[in-house]
C-alpha cells in the first residue's frame, strides 16, 4: 500500500522564531529545480533528517507559491528526536523531503454554503494557515478560531491579522487565550450551537482538542462528512493483556513473532523487511499496509470506520492483531 517516492533536495533558506518554542523553516528549491511540486492546502511533506529520522510537517505557505515550502515546528518537551533535530538546523543546510501528500484536503466551498470553520489548537495552526491563505481569495471567505495557552504561544499572528483584512467577512480570525479574560476563551459548545451543522469544520491540534471538537460537533448534529481533522500526535493505545501474535509475509511465507512489547514495523525491520514509517503513532498513514488474512486490532487515529470494518488494511506502526496470525501483502 505504501510506496516510496523520489525525494526532493531543498535548501533551508530562512529560519524564524514564530512563537514560544515554534520555529518556521523556509525551504527553497535548488537552482534549476523550480518550481516545486504543486500542493493543496492541508498537505504535508516528510522531512528526512540526517539522524535517519523521518518526520511529517504540514505546509503552511501559500499553495500558489511554487518556489518555496514553509513548515513550522514546535520543539516538544517529550520529543522523540524529530523536533529537536529540526530546531538544530541552520540556514544554508540542505534537506531531503518527500513530495507533498494530502490526507487533510480543503473542500472548496460552494456558493451559498456557510463559510468553512477552521479550528486550531497550538501548533495545529499550520495546515489551517495554508487553508486560510487559499480561502482568502474566495467570495465567501472563512472563519478561523485559534486557541493557545498564552499570547507568547501564538504563531503567525501578523500573517493571520493581515488575512483578516483581506477576507470578505469581518473578523475572519479570532484568538483565544487560556490565560486571558474569561469572556474571550474559546467555548466549543457556544461556538457550535451558534453555527449551522452544514458548516464544514476543519480542526487540527493536540489530541484532546480535536476529540473535544468532534465530540461536541456530534452532539450538535454535525454529520461525519462535514468534520475534517488531522492529528499531529496521539497516544498509542496499549493493553497490559496484549498477547504475542504472528505476522506472515505473503510473498515469501516468512513468519515473525510480534511480542507484546514490540510493534509490527520494528520487528519486521529487524528481520530485514522495511515498511516506510514516519509518525509511529498511527496518525499519518505512511505505513498503511494491505491485509491478506487475519483480523487487525486497529489502534490508529487515521483509518475511517469503513476501512477499519473492512479489515483489509492496517497501520502496523501501532496496531496489532486479534487473530493468532496476520498475513500482510509485503
């Protein structure tokens, strides 16, 4: 299911501190290699770091600018190495990146439909900033609510305020600070009760923020088709009673025993069977693999309900097996 695409070499042309712990990285195409591949708002790239780590970052630059990509990275306290490596980059360095991929596409609003509602929590502003840049030229505009803990954590404030002035609707962007006056804090319940369930909602941010929005939207009558979301990171579900199971490679018949404290991808990699991975938390879809036989125990935050129920695919970076043996199309 996963395929390896040719990488693109880019130069780190500029690095800027955007907010507390958040830096943006402007990546330029090398001379003779412009334009960069086109992308739509909501897309991300995989950055291949010198340490061997591969991490995904949403593009927050304008989809209309083919000469550069911009990503922004929060230096997470519990970093598994990716954000620390990004924050150690210097201007002038070269990086290998994947072509843009999009699991969080913006649906172009039709005339007369409610304007899209963009809900960002913290670093989740990055894909929504690209969406705002794309929507600002439309007749209907957009509404963006940006929740942060403090003023110091607000990234891209000047750019967002500029977009507000360009949008055909007033006050297109509103900021909500957890440590600010109570009246300006984001109330998801009040916001949705005063919005139409016909509104397309796009939400990105911490796991708890996204789940709170989705839960409240469901209670307020939003159909699943109007809810669009992307996790930046999520906890991997584990169970103290997890059992060992076997994975068989369909093409060779090789069998691997997956212990209760190891993932499918890490076990197969030790045996020379590589599956492309990135997030290792079941949120990006990079490792999605076809299931030939067996019943997966889905523990990801990526697959839709129908994909889970079909038992035809699995995200082996985090999911396990309910059956004794799982046969994968590798």
